[in-house]
C-alpha cells in the first residue's frame, strides 16, 4: 500500500475524528452513534500504518487518536474509591517519575534561589526590604516572635480550624496561579516558581537575623516536605502546558495542549493533595510550640523520607 494514497484517502476522516475528540462533551454526544465504528476504523488504520512501516509521525498521530478514542469509549466516568486509590498509589507517583528531568531542573532552580537568597540576605539584611515591603517583614517578625500576640498564628485567625482554612486557601491559590501561569508559554510558571524561591530564602534569612530561628525552623519543618514539593510540581505542570503550546509537533495547538494535560493534570491534582496534607500538618501540628523541638524535627525529617520514598517507589511494577 502506498503511504501517500493511504493518507489522501483517510486524512479527512482522521481530521473529523480528531475534531470530535477535541470538541468536548457536546460534540461527542452528537457523534455518539457513529463513534464505536469510527474508533474501530482508527484502530485498523493504526495497525495498517504500523504493518507497512509508514512515517513514525503518522503512526504517532493515529496512536494518539486511538488512545483518545479508547478513553472516551471505555473510560470510567464516575468517581470511585478504587480510582482514587489508583491515582494516589500508581498514577501520581508514576507521572512524577516520568517527568524526572523537568522536575529535577525545577527543583534545582527553586532550591538554588532559596539558598542563594537565604545566605545573601543573612549577609546583607537590608536587601530583604528590596524583596518584600517592610509591613510584610514586620508581619513575619510578629508571627515568629514568642512575645507577640500573633505567635505562630496568622492575623485574624483564632482557631486551628480557621488556620486550616487559611492555609488551604493560601497554598492552593499559589499552586493554581503557578499552574495557570504556564499558559503564558511557561514563562508565568517559571516566574512564580522563582519568586517563591527568592521570597522564601529572604523571609527565612530575615527571621534568623531577628533572632527567631528557634521558633521558625521547628514550625516549618513539619509541613515543608509536602508544601515545597507541591509548589515545584505545580510549576512543572504549568511548564508542560507552556512547552506544548509552543512545540505542537504535527498536532493542532488544541490537541497538543490536550496531550500535555494528560501529564499536567495528574501533577497539579497531586500537588493539591500534598497541599491539603501540608495544611493539616501546619494547622494542627506545626503550631504546637510547646512540643519538644527534637520531636518536631524528627517528625519533619520523617515526612521528607516518606515523600521521597513515595515518589521513587510507589506504583512501580513488580516482575
């Protein structure tokens, strides 16, 4: 079979099928009666292209259409505990490992900025006020000053439950802003990731310079593994969207973004899960300042070990 004739005869059908799967629920419903037959034709075309050794780009496109069609035709539509457990114990950690190169670079950027600005602001304390307004620096001082009425408690928060709500709103809004910034060709996600790293480093240095290190580090160690990892994950999800917005391959821009979403959505969903865990720890554990620092550092170290073990070991296929 001639490849050019094959493409000429079937291209219109492929374009129509791609328009359906990318068109949303309404488009799929209007095409529902023909969908099973069209899906079978797509799989036959894919097998034909593979059998004749056609252009790998063509095979990739047909494979994409077949996978999308299979998901629409056979994918589950209702949430279940089994699906949630499968996401937590397989899909999420497997997605993280599949993105290890990009996540490695994102971690280096984030923590590199954290430590660079931490030591820089330790050496030059006035630099902090170039990064944050004086009023914000004073808020940080009050929060970690044991003599303050707002010790380890954000302003206008009076209970652990209120703190939980405050941290959920604050942390998840940061994650979604970081993720959404990816639509600006990835620049927004990268910018927010860098800003968070700079701000965290400067804030930590300012607290240490004010003499409150003994209250600051025991407070943040408990939830930092989940919260900081989530920030980097949400940035990587946004960067994926930005990359696929620019580099579409042979796909339409819409199809390219949809493909990127299959990796980005698990990352941002998992980062939200991590942020919920971080908010629980921050509201109900980290603020327990009467607890021994040894116990709090031990719990924080354990959290880091658990996060690292989870992302490296969970969901691995055993022979």
